[in-house]
């Protein structure tokens, strides 16, 4: 039975192509039969966005493996279904890393860690604590090969960074959640990893004082690569509880050993006047930031609503305080306070969350975890203003006019 026949076979719910041509055949068959497809790798981010309205799944899990890696050129290409964990291990063996520090959504959604794929990370534009210094996933992508919702194979970008005019399709696909095209091959830039890292930990600060300390640290000459605040009791839920229950404000410094030590000493001397100061070195530091990255404080095995708020860093704690006056929530902060992870004990109440953000200077709110019925009935992503919504609609019409790719996921 051919791939096309398999795609239409009534007993086949998951299709696993192994080549871009097979992906094209499946998409073309779906267009012909008017049968939408859910697009995924290993399903670790299935709980993001609205439930996809499709009877069949196109899984890229079999399209795995690094196809090009040139450490001296700082470039890596891999199939879209390649596990991020596999890529990170290869890079680590060569003293390199993905600088955008992609988070792993699996644990937050009750899945085991390490299932995320390169395609999923790029499709959702995922980045961790280092994003405030090094940018998002889209800032590190060099090129893609993909199959559009028209059933056409196309390529964008290449293996080097070039200054060009025109629309960069590879960056346009980043953050589209698989609704425009099925990426099959992806090329990203990589960078040398830091020789070591140190995290300065200020203890006992309230959210407002922590926001001030993080802002001062980011504005210093210490070249901070991470600034997060874990309020009381939240701190106990990372790194196996090694931080204890007291609030912890985290300032990360990375680089060569002597440089890190000098910067830590200088910044630590200033911060020690604000609150009691501790230090985490190397592996202990990495363990804490890995759990902050992966939202481990809220990976509790429940479906309680979790929001991702992107706001003005100096207003994040004010938004949280305002919401706490109206509903039961728990929260912690990354990106100097500009990224707020918030868990609600009751219904997600999108209108309350978004109106509160608007009153404190604006931003974006995305519901990243909830039960399937709640996700189906809630506006998951921040509503787009008219002109941007029009551009989004035109892109969808150009890339996937029949709506066969991840229908309904983004609303």
C-alpha cells in the first residue's frame, strides 16, 4: 500500500512518513480527500493551543537524525522529528549548545521529559531563560525545508546568515504551530557553551523588591544571562527542594571561569546590601535553571490552568498582585520579570487575565495548560489587532488555503 493509499485508509489514524516526498504525498492526499491532519513529533506539546480538529495525525517521529553538523562553522541541520535531547547531547560532546535554551513542555503536560523535537521547538518558537540575552528560537534558525498546505515542497534560507531583503519564510514558520506548513528539515546556528556558570541567589525578597534587584542586575556590566524570581514556597519546587521554601531571586552569570568569578564578586558585593546572598555553582546552578526553564514548579500532574504572560518586566509583579486580589493564583517570574508563569486554582477566566494585563501597560497572555474541554472553549492565544489578524489570515490562505494543517489549533 502506498503512502497516499495509507493516508486515506480508514483504519489508519497515525501516519509516519520517512521522507519529505512521503510528507508531500500525505498532505496532497489530505487535500484531495478534504481530510485535515494533526501535525506533531512525539506529542509532547499536544496540550498547547486548542484541540486540533482532525481525525488523522501526521507524525514526524520517523523523520529523525542530524544530517549536517559542522562544529567549526557553528551550524547544524537535522530532520524535524529529531529529539532536542539528542541534539543537545551531540552539541555538549563538542562543547557547544543551542543558545536559545529551548524549554521542554512535556513535564508540564504530564509527559516524561526529553520528548520534544527540533520541529516542535521551532514551530512553537520556544526559548528559555537565556532568551532575554540571546533572543528567541526564530533568531537562531538559518533555513528550513517544508511542505505547504498546498502539497508543495519548498525551501527557505540556507546554512549561513545573510543580510537580505524580502520575507524570511523560515522565521515566518517559527511560531506558526504547524498551521502553515510541515517542516521536514531545519538548520540552526549553534554557539560554544560556557566554560562555567554561577547563580547569585538573593533570599527573602518580596516580588516588588525582586523586580528591582533583577532590573539593577540586568542594567549592570555583569553580563547577566538569566534573571528569575521564585516566591516563597515556589522555590521549594525546583532542583529537588535544595533551595528551601524561602523566596529566591536568581541572577545567572556565564562564561570563562576567571571572568565569571570577577563579575560575580563585583555584582554580589552590590546585591549583598539588598538581601542575604548565596551562590550556586556549575551543576547546581544548571539544575535550578533547567527547572525554571521547564516550568517545573507547576508540573504537578494536574490540569489546573497555567498561563504564560509576556509583560513589561517592571509591571509583572503588579499584575500578579492585582490578580491575587480577585482569584486564587500561584506565580513565578523569568526574563527579569517580563515572563510570568501563573497557575490558577479555578477556571482560566481569560477576560480577567487579559484585562488586567491591559491596565498595567499591555502584553500577551497564552493559556499553556488546561483540560481539553476548557481549551476548546477558551481563546488560548492573545487576540491580534486588526492589521496583524489580517496578515495572519492572508498567510494562512497562501500556505494552507483548504485548512488541512492543524485546523483550529490557533483559533
